[in-house]
C-alpha cells in the first residue's frame, strides 16, 4: 500500500516535536489580540549577511538539523541542507549569531531567469504577480534548538531580510511558503496575505504548505506609523529603510 503526501504530512506532524521557530510562533499565537510577546534588543545577538562559505555552511548545518528533527529531510553525509537556488550569486544567507555561534538563519532568493523555489508548487499564482513586481522569496528559516532569546532572533532576522531586500535590491514583495498552522502568525504579526491553496511539498518530506505574499511598501508605512498606530504587528520593533538610510551606517548588519 502506498502512502500519499497528505498522509505522510499528518504522520510527520504527530511524530515530531515543534521546531524552535514553531515554538516562537506559537507564543505569538497565544496572544493574537495583544502585543505582550516582545523581542528585547539583546545586544548579544548579532545579525550578519554570510559572505564567506564557512558561515554559509554553518547556516546550512543548522537548517539540516532543524529539518532532520522535523522529518523534512533524510540523513546525508554533508549534514547540510541547501538547494540549487542557494548556489546563485544573487541569493543571500542571513544569520543570527550569539558568541560567534550561528543560532538562526534564513535565505533570500531573488527572482531571476531561474525562477523561485515556490515555482514548483505555485507557478500559476506567481506568474500573475510577476509582471509589475520584483519578488524575493524567504526560505530555509531556522533557529537553533538551544538558542536563547529566540523571539529576538526571529524579529532581527526578518528585519534584516526586509532592509536588504527593499533597501538594497528594491524588491516590492516577499513571498514565503509556510505550514498552514503558522499562517495566522504571518497574517496577524507580519501582514502577509494568502495567495495559494494548501499543497504538499515533496522537497520537505511532503509537508503541507501555503503561499503567502507581503507588500514591502506596506511594511515601510507600518513601521513609520509605529508611534501612532494601534497595530499589534511585530513592525513596532523594526527599523525602516528610511530610518536606516538616515542613520548613515555603512553595513546592514550594524543596525543592531
């Protein structure tokens, strides 16, 4: 008897403990109408764009361990997880470091002639929005299981990703594929919108996914309105592109 991707994903969900990212998201979901869960600006957490191969490989090993524990990948000799898109020159790995150890990471894939990872499941949906927009896909988000300040790590990774994508690459939108259990967090706390139905992603063990999109102009406006807005989003804790540019800092990773 064969097992469908849908059945496999249910099995994965029941057998595996939630990842560190899932645990952080669940904290926010417990307070959907409040802003009680906040990131503290822990100076120990340093954000960097991984420019050398060693740092990238540390990030790939973190994601491998996260995906292995979740059942999203099988063991391999390199003990790293990355895709062909990570090898493109335009792809960027953002890392969070605590005492020179990589404790969080995500990858930014800029749209190009090679497309985006989400094309595999959502080519039709993406083709409708590509014409007048510049897309960047967020992939391979992970936080070390033993990391401290995990909420701060998540906020800082997303802020760095935003500043780089909009401020440096003029991206107009983020896209991301997420587990349906996490959709509410991305909608309520980061203002993503759903543009795709639930599908099953063979690349991560048949896990369910939904495609979300985020207008980066909306993000900038929301950040700058933080002092007058009643919004309960995470953007109250972000730095805007306008603020970054006015600070005259030379490197994105120095904003914290």
